[in-house]
C-alpha cells in the first residue's frame, strides 16, 4: 500500500494587534490553540479551503491572500511508526467580518492580542508563534 501525506490548509488571520485562534476539540492537539484549518477537498484550491475551514470553525468571513509557508506535521505512534502525516499550507487571510464562535471540530474560537500569543502564554500547537511572527513580518513587508 502506497501512503502519502494529506493536504491541509491553515487560515492565518490578523486584525490590527490581534490574531484569531481556535482551540482543538479533538486529536491531534486536543485542547491546544492553533490556527483554524482542515483538509483540502478534492477540486478545491488551498486558498478556498482556508476560507471555508475558517468559516466552519469560527463563523468569521475573510478573503484569502498569500500562501505564507508550508509545514509538515508528522506524528508517530507508540511504536515509533508514522501514524499521521499532513502537509499544511498556511494562507494569510484578510478579515472581512463576523464574531468568533466555535463550530465544527473547534472547542473554542477567539481573538488574542498578538504579544500574548508570542509570549507563549497559551497552550499552543507547535510552531504557532513562529507562523504568527512570519505573518506579522509578511504584513509589514508584503510580497511585490
């Protein structure tokens, strides 16, 4: 059997000095805070998937902008064998409206002050702070 990674999209949405995060309601990362996201569906672009997952998990409306980066999420089981492998594409999104309300597989959804997230004060998925710092830097120096 040939196995290959699953493709996922993350919506990275900054609004002024705040960032939108969701608390995972199921494994992997149960209870941890991270960017809204999920599987890219067949025939769907990664940008469309980021906006759809954002809406499903938070009720927030946004417009997809640029791809920020791609991240591998590889998790092993108790025997050390690869159990899960995702390629996550982080997409910067422009906030258009709405109030965060947890939906789909999110336990909670809310805006956080960016300095609080960067300080590591929240229980977060790996690389959330790094991805947030990248999004901030890209916002300050947009691609030409």
